[in-house]
């Protein structure tokens, strides 16, 4: 119970906070003595049910909050990163060197914010038991090289040397390649951050003597970690130095997420450090491994997209008609202008109902569908399109800031061909559009009048 008291311009809120169990109606001592064992058992069942219902409400409220915050943060970030990517590709005109430097800062800051959002959501998914690993067999060298490329610029800027050691380039592993890359990136980026100029960071991969695990060792020549601090390293939001004047920035989420993802794989992570500046630390991740003769490993999809450089289509070529259904004006502007630059005729609708009307009038070759919109949401709009035989084969790509467990499945069940989470890399979006248009045999078709 809370009471608000006002005195002049000052307000005081007084209250009592009780655990969930005490929110349920409890028996008085006299009632408990007078009740039969059966009545006591029934009363306990009622209390247990009450606690269970209250906890379910708490979990539901937490999930709803995370889903809302994910959408509200990703939507403006999508516009920021999308427009900066368009500027970087010079679709608005040539850039000067100072402009490119400023743009690079914007992109790096936006990317850092996106990483933080994703980390918080990943931790929430793991806590809720809703983060599923996508296990596949892949070349270990592919994932390691991808992780090293991600920290290359930061290491180069600090003058930190980076080395990579792997005895067998054909070594394969069954795990989630995207999550392993995430684990290695966090360990490597931490190593670079805490290593001074002129230092050294290494990633070494080896098979343990028993041939039951693969070890990924990230070693640095940084500031080192004290024995006391090592015990707190993997606690969420824990930092070695939490002072306002601390030298190294960070959220304290990265290593906690590393530990949780390694645990999901059935592996372990160990830390070695003397706590001496210059001698650094070594983080070793061990993942279960079985020898295999498979020679066709999975190639990371995102790395393939990262190398895409699509030439602009000439004005003489007929354009493919694309319908973009997106209620956020900033996001729709970034996507429309980028795709128009690359030779597509883009029509924009600002809600699901308007999208249905335009789709039936213009019969687009492909539809980009936002999910959370006023009037009619993207899921229902997609269902109605799929119920119309005219759009049975029209590619529909869901573009959404909803990134919680089950969101992807709901989009695909509604009839979407693909699901892309905001903020969306415009080069990735362009490659996805080309993939689905080519699959349907559509290259360039003029929009309907």
C-alpha cells in the first residue's frame, strides 16, 4: 500500500512492499488451528495457485515491456543507420573527407547502440529460456576470420597487433555459428579495449588432448585482472571499475552474455590473469567437439552480404515495382530513396489497410511489410494478401522492429517469405529483394498504371 503526502511543494510517497507470496490471502493463526488437514491442503493449493498467477503476470508484463522497448528503440535507430548507409553509398551526392569521417562516427555510434540493445534482449531471452541455438556444422576458420574482421578497425586505430593461430584450417565444429561469432567478437573486442597502444591480442584455436572439445583462447597484453575481480567478471552489469572517472567504458553485459551462451552450448569459459599491467589476461572458451569427415561446412550468410556492392541500374532499364508498407516516415524515406537509386520503382503505404488497397491496384512484384502499424497491422495485412489468389506467389518480406522470441515465427506463419529485423542493413535488404525476385523469375517489370 502506498500513500502520497503533499506539503507545500514537496511530495512524499510512503509505502510497504511485500513479496508476491504475501499478496495472496493468508489464514490467521486461529483459522489455521481450526481448519482440518484437508482444508489446510486446499488453502495451500490456493496460495500456490495465487503465487503462480502473480508470477505469470510479472513475466507477461516483463515480456511486453521488452517487446515495446525493442520496437521503440529499433525504429528510430533503423532510420539513423539506414540514412547514414545511403549517405555512405553517396546516393545523395559525393562526400568530402571530413564528411566521411563524421559519417563513420555516426555509423559506429549507431552500431554500438544496436549491439547494446541486442545484448539486453539476448539476456532476457536466455533468462526466459527462449533463446534457441541454430546448430550447424561449419569451418571454424570461417567464424574466427569473421570475428577478427569485426575488430580490425578498432585494433588498427589503437596500434594493437592481432594474430590468429589454427593448426588445421579444415577443422569443423557443430554449434551455432552466429552465436560463436558473437562470443569471439565480445572477447576480442574486450581484449582490444583493455590493451594499450603497441600491445598484442591473439586468438588461438586448438583441440584438447582428449579430442572431446575445441578451445578458443583469446590472450592480450592489457591491464590484467585481479583475483577478486575475476569472481565478478561474469555477473550481469558488473564492471571492473564503476567510477564516474573510469577510463574504460562499457555496459557490463558482454561477458555475462558470453558465459550464458557458452553454457547453452554445454561448454565452459575460464579466465587466467596475474593482475599485472602488461601481462594481460587469457579467456579460454571450450566447446564440445566430435571429429567429422564432413567437407561442406556452412558459410556465414551475413559475411556474404557484407561484400555486396550492387551497381546502380541505368535509367534505360525498366523498373521492378515494389510496395513498401511502413508507417514510420523516416524509415520509409531511407528505404524508398535507397531502392530508387538502385533502379526500383517504390510505392509507399503508411498502414496495412492502405497497403492492401495499393497492392490490389498496382500488383507490385514484391512487398516490404512492416508489422506494427495503425489501422491494420502487417500480420493481418499479410494474411489477407495470401488469402487472395492474385498474391499467392508475390514475395512478402517482413521488416519489423519486433525481435522477441516467436516474432519471426508469427511473421512466417502469416505468410511472409522472409523476416528482417530493424535496423536493416540496406545492402542486405537489396540482396534479399534481388534473391526473391530472381527466384520468382522477375527481373525488371514496369509498375502498373
